[in-house]
């Protein structure tokens, strides 16, 4: 089996980058753009977004993202596109806005520029969109034709986002190495289309090392309004290192269990990365990882405010049936849990969830 690693054509991280979007589109050879923008970002940064388009006299159609990153949403936007009047799709906002822009790009066969305004997930760099139902339940992974043509990261905007979002991004990134390691051991096929590479596993390891070394400092700095090197490093870890690490390194139990947790009514208000963080602990329990390793992850989560118990996720009911539903959904036919280097049954997942909860307590 061949080994494959993939990444966006270009990743740019710096200060004030949102004022250069028109310039970057021109570098792609595009002269007319269609932007899908998070409503809050649209209201606060509209002037900065349009600045370089106006300077270059470049037409820009702006669409506010509303609802879910669902099949219906994507199809509606594609239908509304004037394909002869659009040469590049731009996604500006959080994970679901970006995944929608990538899916629209895929369906319309146009290049895409991705502009994350939070570092809450590793979605920006991947050739993958996570689709949900209109009600917010996990639907499926949509493989895309290619990775984004450009990923533009404006550190100034991300540093001003709520600290909880940066923490959630660290939760999502926390799973990257452990899942990539499991896939490496099992020889699993990754989203890139082949087995893992040395480079992918190395980036995943660098992601974990950066989180453990600088995550707590970055959180303190963001809360104080300081854009420090630690903040910049965590942004890169959350978006780029985790993005390449998960796509070319592979997903395993942590994201499978996350997908199951999306069905649990009591953690509807828990962010993606928060669920992934707890699910990472569950994966380590499944693997029978050394206590020291599990405790290191739990200790890190506690320091920065990530969930380590069911109660932290918002699950206060003692009813086992909803947790069994989570475990069964984690082991569905196309679940990444089958990338684990050993066989996993739903009852194993349930026991690991309960054991992880007890360990966290």
C-alpha cells in the first residue's frame, strides 16, 4: 500500500492578513469571488474583508452563513452561485462555515481560500468536510477533490476570539498524535488515501509537544489580550499541525467516540474539541495506556479547562442507555474506530467511557 501525505497548497499565518484577501485571490488568477462568512465576523470585520477587493476593483459577493453545515445548506448555496460570475470561493469563520465553503468549492469545481477566524478545530487545512443533519447530528465525512488552495490565518482576529474556542481547538488537536499512532500501528488507510507517513506522524507528535509545552501559557496570554509567540505556536498547532496530522496520520477511536457523543442530548452545547478531548482519554483507556500517560493528558485538560468527566460534558444523568447509544454509534459501519490496532466492541467503548469518567474524577 502506498503512503500519502497531503496539505493545502499554501498556508499563510500572520498579522492583518484579512486585509489582503483580494491580493491572494488575484495570485490564484481569480478576478471574481464569492465569500461565505460567519454572521458575527461579517458584522465586525466587513470593512477589513472588503478592503483589498475594493483596492483591486475586484467584485466580491458576500453570503452570511446560517444554519448547519448540511447537505441542504451546501446544495442551496451551490444553486445560488452564479458560476459564470464566480472564480473562487472564500470561507471566513469557524469550522462549520469553512467546511461549508470547502463543500461548495467541491460541488462547483472552483478553487477555495479558507480564512479561519478561530483556532477551535483542525478543519481549515483538510480535503474533508464534516456534514451534519439540519438538526445538528453528525451525518458523514465528505471527501473532497483537493485540499484548500490557500489557508490564510490572521493571528490578530483569532487572538480576539473567546478563549474557550482556543481551548476547544487544543482539545481537538490533543487527539491527533494518539489517533495517528493507532493508525500507524494498524496500517489503516487515512483520509489522504494511503497509509501514514513518517512526516505525518512527526507533525502529529510536534502538535502534541507544542500543546503540552505552550498551551497553558497561550491561554493565559489570550485572556490578557497578549498575542505572544506561545499564542502563535498554539494557533499553528491547532490549525496546521493537527490538520495535516489528522488527515494524513488518520483518525481512530477519539473521533469515533466524539461522533457518538453528538447524539447525546445532554452534551449538545459542548464544543467539538471539548468532546474530542474527553474521547481522547477514552481512547487511551481502551488502549490500556500507561497510567502516567493517561494522567498527563488528564492533567493538561484540567489546567486549560477541557472536560475530563461526563459531568464536565454536561452529562449528569446516571442512565446508562444513552451512553450505550453513544458507544454503539461509535462502532457504526464506517466509523474510524475500526482504525484501532485491535478489535473494539460497543461494550468495550461503554466500559472505557465509564472508566475514563472515574479516572477524571
